[in-house]
C-alpha cells in the first residue's frame, strides 16, 4: 500500500504499481529527458559544460522514455482530472506523439518563461513547455484569468559550497500555480520524478497531499530535508 505525504526512494515504474486505479487528483512532473547536446559557447554564464551535458544528458538515468510510464499515469489518475508534464523543445514532438497514441486528451502547451537566457546555437534558450493533458471529461482550471505563459524566475537553491542542489530544480511558485489551478484543498498530487522535492513543498504550502518517487538517493535525501525545513516554516 502507498502512504500519503511521503517520497519513496525507488524506481517510479515499480512504485506506481502499488497505487490503486484512479487514486490521485493530479499528476505534475518534470521527467528526466534528453537535452540538446551542448558545444562550446565561450564564457557565457549559465551554460552547462559537464561531460553528461555535452552528451545531451544532465542525469545518468535520463534515458527513460515517456512510453514506459504514460499508461501507468493514466491508470492512476482519477477521471476528469489534469496531468502536467514538463518538456523541452527537443523532446516535444516525441512526447506529443506518444501522448496522441495514449488515452490522454491533449489540452494545450503552457510556456514557462524562466526570465533568464541560456546560450544556444541559434536563439538563446529561455523557456520550457508544460504539456497539459486531461483524463475523462473537460475540467476548467480554478482561475481562468491566469495566462498560459508563466513568467517565473528559474533561480536555483544552492548548497553551502555554492553548487545547485539540483540542476533541474523547478520554482516552488511555478508548481503551486499548476497545483492550485487543477486541484482542491485535500486532494492528492503525484510526482513520479520528485527530484529535490519542489512538488511536495508546493503541496504542503497549498494544503494538498502528495506522493512522490525519486530514484537518486542524494536527491531523495535533499527532498526530505527540504520538506522537514518547510514544516518548521509552516508550523
């Protein structure tokens, strides 16, 4: 059985098997996916040059394909609910092709404007897609006045040594928008690729329950530490 408000240090493909059908009210995640292979871009800040990034990777396990989890996400999600999957330009065609073959219904692509530029070969990279899907009948968002371009700074949380706690950390405020738009207080949110725990903290801040999986032990520990620190702020 699965517990609420807990992150599991395991492969989500195995862990999600323990979640009953139509159990969660929202799916929101930033899955590991391939990046555009990076070349030399001078001394411009914000440009990754680590070995994995030069190969089109940030994490050692980001070869997982959306085909391997899309049907499981659909099974777990309740009817008349939403799913948000973050994606970059490189992977968007494949993601949408797989989604089109699934039982999910595509709603639209939201744009996360990071308010910072990262060097690229053509135009500088400044945004990510957030693919919005639904299961079952149409459900409107809770605040129809919010635009589909979400401009929120991509500033990263730092360790004591100045390194990022997670190279793909997402802003808590960004996740809070998605969560409050598509759920009500007390609902259950699943993030199968929890990373540094941002989705969990966003749920805590908005009175939602969460379930998360994170395979990397370092990120799992970071997420749980951030959750405990956030509890101290809330109570």
